[in-house]
């Protein structure tokens, strides 16, 4: 719906009105001209160009003279735009590739505000932000409201919705379910409207005595890489090992390192049972290690290809016979895992770009389910998905554990870490600062002090 309002998708039927007039944007540029800006859920910055060039993409000629663009004037304007939202630490002349994912999102916010929108659409943006980044976003939202402008704020963080919004409209399966005013907002009520049933006690794990195997299935030994310093971790058979910390603590790089996407400067990542070192994703996949990236659209899916192609990609060796991969085998695999996970789609030939965030995440999980992965690295596995899909993923994680398979779960959500992990490691400044065992008495306060102290 937000993509239709912002001119990214065209509606099949129906009409919209803006300021009492018919409104049918043909592109995001058209929406911008009508003072509607959108910050999309996934990364929308352009790699290999500067922060300033991203801020003024498509509008560069305002800094032009005699056919030449003044980089100095563009950088000065970018510096003012970044100052306007309070992110002066981001340097406009730097390449966008050199800044963090959080700062890229703040650049997108600055770009949207630079358009002076009457309506700002924010789609799941806070999931990529630290508390500091969220506070900046909330302040901008309040400033827009104070100036008589409007914000369409999309979030699956219900406490955030209740705190920041004046009203909430709930959609389910593409239909409007209800709209609640400020005084009607209550978490359990919104949850029920979102999924059509009450969330039961099995939202997180209820067991506290469930053991895991003694055998080490993945060993990260004395690894240093960039920010990471002498990290050593053992992942055991049938264990859900949680890794937590602030967003920039290095835990996301640790997940990439474990899958072979990053190469250690020193130390090793190995599978002791197979006596194999993980030196690349090819080696990891061959030995049944899967990886779910935090950055779903850019790193986990081929958006312009079919669900079937995405699901089957890690399993091509399994699907071939005499070096031939048949469509029948691909279809059988994709149908089976998509049915298991309840992917809502027109068919397995539908392109992934047209799926909701929750269904995209199901496809990402389906890739590794189809490949029969024995170790699954999950980086923010429930980022940007609704409560129903979240519950499904938590149940799947418990099933994976029950089968004796192992999960390395990286998460910025403390309730998720506490609720799902057998053991938790907390990271700070590229090092492990604390460890916790699963316990009914473990609290967020106990963990937080090791993240920030």
C-alpha cells in the first residue's frame, strides 16, 4: 500500500485522492513533486557514489553550471541537509559504502526531509536504527506533526506504534481490519487484530531445562577481522547460541565471518567434525551451513527473479542428476518448502520483489530449509516482519533444535535473545563482554549493562 502511495507500484484498481484531487503517481519522482516522500524498508542508497550524490540523486543539475556539476556546492548543501536532522558526523564527501547501515538510513531520512514533504512515509526504518537513531527519527516525526504535516509510520514494533502514533490502522492479508485511536491502543488487542488470534504462551520457548549436545559443530578460534578482536566461540550440536549487543558492536560481521563472507586476519572458523575450515560461502554451503542476512533485499534475495529460483539456488548440487537440473525437481523442492513455511504468493514463479517483508523472509528461510542445512546463521531473523511470521520462525527454530541442528542467532532484540537462546554471548567494541545461560530469571537489565558499560 505504501509503495502504491509513493508511486513505486501501480494499483490494479481503485483510486486515491490528494488534497481533494485524484492522485495517481507514475513514479517516486512524481510522488516527490506532490510532496510525498518515502523511506523504504530496505536500503535505497546507491553504492560507489558519495553521501552527497545520494542525497541529491536525480537533482544534481541544481549545482550545475555550463554543464558541469560543482561538487563543492553539492557537498555544502548536503552538509546543511545532514545538519538539519542532527547527523553532523556523516561527511558528505565520503563514499556511501564506507558508512554504517544505520547512517545510510539517516542519509535516506535527510534526503526525504530535503524534499520538504507534506506526507512522509516511513516503512520499517527504525529496525535498522540504534536508540540514538530512533530518537532522531522520532524528533523529525514530531517536528513534521507540529508543522501541520503528516507521517505514515509502518512498524511491527507495537510499543513503538503506541508511543509514537496518534492512531493505528491494522491490515491483514491485504485487507483493512480496523483503525484504533490513541486511547484504544493496547498491545494484545493490536496483536489479535494483526493475526486473527491471540498470541499463545509459546511465542518464545517455555523450556528452561532443554539440553544441547556436547559435540562442537562450529568453532571460531581466536579470530580477528576489522573491528573483531580475538573472538573464540563454540557452537554445539542442537544449540541455539544467541549473540547480542549494540548494532555497531561487531556481531553482524561475526555472522558474515562464520559463513565465509569475510576473511579473518588471524584465527580460524572451522567445522571440527568434518575437519573443514570455512574460507568461503561455497565451502559453507557445501557443508550444510546456511546464512540469513540482516540486509534481506540486498544480500539474501535476488529480487528480480522467481521464488523458485531463489529457493533452489543453494541446492543446485542436490537437484542435479548427471549434471542436469530439471524443472520438475526445482518445482517439487520449491513447492514443498514454500508450503511448509506458508509463503503467500501467486505461484512459485512470482518475483520476490512483489512479496511482503514477512513472505520475503519466509523465502530466505526456505532456501536453507530446502538445502537441509545443519547449521543456520540467523542475523536479525525477525527484522521487519509481522507478529504471525515472527511466531512461525520461533517455532521453526525450536524444530531445528529438536532435530539436533544448530543455530547461531545474532539479534538486536533482547527479548528474542532471552526467549530463544540456550546460551547468550554479549559483544561490545568487537569483543565478547559477557555470557549467560538460559534461565527464567535472566533479565534485560542484567544484559544491558554489559552492552554499554
